[in-house]
C-alpha cells in the first residue's frame, strides 16, 4: 500500500545505527548426556503456538471432532493480537465493503463485548463518502478513500474470548511451554518436544501444525526457508508496542486535523528529541492511545542478542515518548504509561517453501487456485481479492505437518498482507480443518483432497471464491 495512503507506515523507521557490538561467542561446545524423554501426551492434532493462527487452527480442528492440544509459551492466547498489542485488526472487507475474511475471524468480532470494539458500523463498510472516510481514516479504518471493516479491539477481552472458544471445542491448552524440537521419524513429523518448569517432555500426534510465527519446528527439522525481505517496507522491522492511558484522543485527533502546521512542527521536534518518533493510534477507548512502534530495523527475530537489544531500546524509547507527549501533545497532559507489550512485535523472520506460493505476479489477474482455502483482501482497489492455496500451508521436504500464520509460503510482496492478524486467522482455520481431516482419515496432509477441506471450511463459515463454491 502506498505510504501516502497508509498512515500506519508514516513514522520513520529507526535504522539501528547506534547498535552495540555483538558479543564474541566462545568457539567451544559442551557435550550433553544422551537421555530418554517422557511422553506428556498423545493427541490427534498438535498445534505449536497460540497466536492468531494457532488459536484459529485449534478451534477449527476441534470443530471437526478430533483431539487437539495447543502448546503456548506465554500465559494467554492471541499472540501479537493480544500480548503484542497489535490491537488494530487489519481489513477483513474487500474494497466493495464485502467481508471476505470471515469464519473464525467473524466469530471473534461478533462475540467480543460491544464496548471492546471500535470500528465503523456495517452500513459504512465500503463507503466512499468523503466525510465518513476522513473520520475513519484517523481511526485506522479507511484507506484509499474507502471505509473498511478494520476495528481496534480490547486485547484482554480477546484473550478471554480466545480461551473460551478453544475450551468450547475441547482443546487441551498447555501454557508456559516452549516447543524446542520436532519429533521426526521416516521423513514425517510425529510430534514435538517442549521445555517447561517440569523440564523436557514430548507430545506425540498424528498431525502437527506449526504456528510459531517463525516456523521454528520446520526450521529445526532441517528444512530450507525463505528469509528475504523488502528493506523499503516496515515488514522487516521489530518493535515492542505500548499503550498510554489518561489521554483524550479526540482532542489529539482534532489537533492533528485542524492545526496541520503545528502538528508538523510537533512531529519534527519529536524526531529531533526522541530520534525514532511515533504517532499514536486510536484504541478501543478514547482515553487509551496505541503506539505500534518505534520500529527498529537491522535486527533479526531469530537472534537472542538482537531480541534482547530490541527490548532494551524499545523500553527507553517508550519512556521518551511518554515524557515528550506529556509535555507537548494536546490531549496527553495527564498521560501515563499503561502497558508495554509482553510480546515483542515481529513482522517477519522465515517463510516456508511450500507446494504452492502466493506471489505478486498473480495479483493483477485475480488468479483463483483450484485448492483455494481462503480469500484475502488486496492492498489497494486496483487489485482484486487474493486467492490463497492450500499448498501455501504444506511444506515440501517433510510429511505430517502443516504451517499457518506469517510464515506461509509467499513472496516478499504478498507477505506484507498475509502476515496480518485476519490472514493469520484465515490460514490458521484452514490448517486446523486440514489437520483434523488428515488425522481422521489416517493420511498425511499433503495427500488430502482439497475439495474435502473446502467443504469443511464452507461449513465452518469460511468465504471461498464463487468459482470454488459452485463446484462443491
């Protein structure tokens, strides 16, 4: 999306030039004793990672009547949409106003308490009315002059609802557990080993779904990954988001809209004093401001030293923002730091090499894959909706495992939207359905008939292209 149209990306990207030198690691190793690992559980579908994709996968698999276990390293579900404070949920409507990312995504939004959601009413979706679009553009719900369904939500409410919906389907939740190693036998993934306060334990399963966001299990199984990024886009940046309370966002928005010269001077002074300077976004409440930055570039989400440095720098930049806004920003006179995100905001690290790939070259023609498992919104009105193939969730080089979330198989350009929360719900739901069907049929996911997946997805409320549904 053009930056002039998407003010989400207006803030400067901090290039990391002031980074500290990496430590020199000793060129030595230690020898660990051979050991046997106790089996914690056996299940039909094992989901690793309880972010948006993993939560959707677990719920969808449970709806197909199989035993599901979800392993999550934190104490909540939702990942970046909750713990990462990415509470602005990107567009679920296309440019005509039709909601095409539905299914579990729609279930989440419809079941959240009314006071936990801020967004345009149904009748405004797709509206090109200038006044309506101008109002919602300031509230991250209008782009290219069109009002869209892209609400901002209460992360705590989504945590509660995510857990409730998973438990409703009988999902066995395992929190405070970090999956560290896949169990691979005869070229197929058979489960995973995780570490917790109990030590090292194993889970065996018929099908594994890697929704770690970084394709951790697939990478540790030895699979080759794509890692190229677009350095001109924000999707390679890392940061920790934060919330500021005690504000009057309507007062701030009026200042931004009515005093353009003063606003520009304010932003210029902020960049001068704070260096990496961000603007606030509306949240689900007028008295809470969301900051989805500062965005730091040049760091790897797969490097523990980089992640540690991002957290340190993000913390001090967060405090600097609070202090500057308190002193200079209308509406922030009584502001205070409410919450720094418990989870670091990673946009990209690895992408799997799959049986099919979503690529930029297919956008213009509106290609509809025969094995389509969902339809994504496109980046601008000049492109039709984007068909997502089942093969983008099926890694090559290994059986018994599916992947969903931001590491699905796609090129750099397509990753810019396939990494977003609604698209993670979309691919997660598809992976959950496919994993359950494969487990029930006793076959590996790569051998599944896509029509079986499509029929089950439509039954779960997922939107597929008319060309696909006409033949089901």
